[in-house]
C-alpha cells in the first residue's frame, strides 16, 4: 500500500516547486492550504494558487488555523503526511498530529543553523559561504524536529539573497525528490536536530535595511546583498529622503575630498559609499522615490545639504 495521501501547506516559490514535485510523483493531495497575496508586498515569486488552479487541486486560504471547522475538515481527510513548504504561519500541534506517518517541513537553511524566519537573508547578511535546504519533522517548536534529509549549496561572495533563494528553491525540490521513495514506503531515516549548534532568527523589517556607514565595508556589502531588490533594499537617508542601493559592489577606495566623511560621496563621476574601515562600496545604481539618481544629481543634492 502506497503512503501517498498528503495535505500541503504551501506558499512562495519553494511551495510551488515542492507541491509540483509531490504531484509529479503521484501523491494524492486532496487539499492545499495557502495564503492570500498581500497588496502591500512585492509579489516576485511563483504562485501556489495558480498551480492549484492549473492542476485542479482544491485550495483554501484560512485566516485562523485554530478554527474547529478547519480541524474537522483536515481530520476527515485522514492524510498519511502533512507537508509545509514556506507556509508563513505556525501550524498548531493538533493539526500536525493529524498526519498518520509524519508532518514534514522544508526549511531554507542547513539546520540547526538559521532556524526561524528568512533564513537565506540572514545567512547572506552574516557572510556565510554556504546554505541549503532541510526537510525535517515538524514539532510545536519551530524548525526543531529531527532532520530527514538535507542538501547544501555554496553562497558565492557577490550573490544576493534573491540569487541564493532561487538556487535554494531548486535545491528544495531536489531534496524532496531524493526522499520521496522512502516516504512512499513510510520508512525514512531521521537524525537529531541539535539545536544547541544553531540559532533562531526572527523576521526582518524594511527599516532593518538602513546602512550604518561606520561599519566595515564587507558588513555593509553583506547587508546590501541580503536585502537587495526584489527585497526592500539597503538604504541611506539624505535630507529626510531614502536612497536605496539597487546595484553595488566592494571597491578599492578612491581619493576623496573629505577623508572623515562617511556615507555617499561622488568621486570621478561615480557614487561611492565610504565605510568605517576606510574601504568603500561602489554604487552602480541608486534609487530615490522610484527614480534612478545619477552621480551628477547626487552631487548637487550633497552640495545643497552641505550649504543648508
């Protein structure tokens, strides 16, 4: 008997890729739980809703996972597995216990490192050289259950979190595919998720992207990479306006007129961000109010603020 009936909680590109993988490998999925897209969010990722419509899979977007009617509906489906693929809400323990065999989550890090929210962004921010995808048992505590399967990929020195995320999304698909034969047998290996060897990180807010130019250039560059578009972006403020770095790279610091001045300066018709360790970031694209700011424009803005 094949253990192939699953309820899937899914959102985002990882949700899309992993849900499609289950369907392509013969899983019976009577219900998908996903999210409504937020009108205030930049929706740059793939749509679980669209995949459900294409494959004629029933889906719902409940606002309350503790609703007794939802609980009764899920229990009536008697799933072998419950999967969570980048679903954004904590799933109550009473729902996790509905699965006959296991409730499994796909997390975008090498657990136990970077438990919690936006793990790829945090890994890039901290200058990690690798990350990965981890399929693990879900427990009441987030990202704490035994590890079922895990794969790693490198983070290259100039990759943004967006670029790393796209690699992790494909890696998540591969990670799931490699364990599907065991899942269908209901017999899969698991090893302890040693939480003491990792850390938990919370969600990030747009204001967390504000640059502290007193920091080392590598730290500023890592912040840029971690939140570069389509994420909200690393930014600095001049005269009350927000200037977002859309493209940037580490650079050898050029001669500057004021060696004590940190932050954005224009040198040889290029925009540099000078940092606390006397190194610099070369800013190839700077945006304010949705419009690109050219070096000549920034020079005038800086001159006007100095005079003021």
